[in-house]
C-alpha cells in the first residue's frame, strides 16, 4: 500500500512520466495525474435543497503546489 503520493498536473505529462519511471520499483510511492477538472456546476447559486456547505475535495495547499510546481507531494498516514 502506498505511503507517499505524487499528484502531477494534467499538463505536465513529462513530469508524470519522469516520476513514474523514477519510482517504478518503489512500492510505497504512487504517482498519479490530477484528475480534477473545473467546477461541474454551471451556476454560482446553490440548487434548492443543496445541503453541501463547501466542496469536500477542496485542498487549497495542494492546489497551490500543483499550480506552482506542477505536482504536489503527500505523505499518507
């Protein structure tokens, strides 16, 4: 089971390939492409009956790292 995770920006296929090759033999490390896309909702207003308070997947620090470096590194517990 991976204990470390690299999330690579979708537009950095070169970095994804490099990290994948570098850690190919490392069972504790997993390299994945960022699968997230923009917001799926077309309107800013919440739908009636929408109970969600915030996007549960929002991770500002990870988003910032992916934008600035092209990847984010996470040590999993």
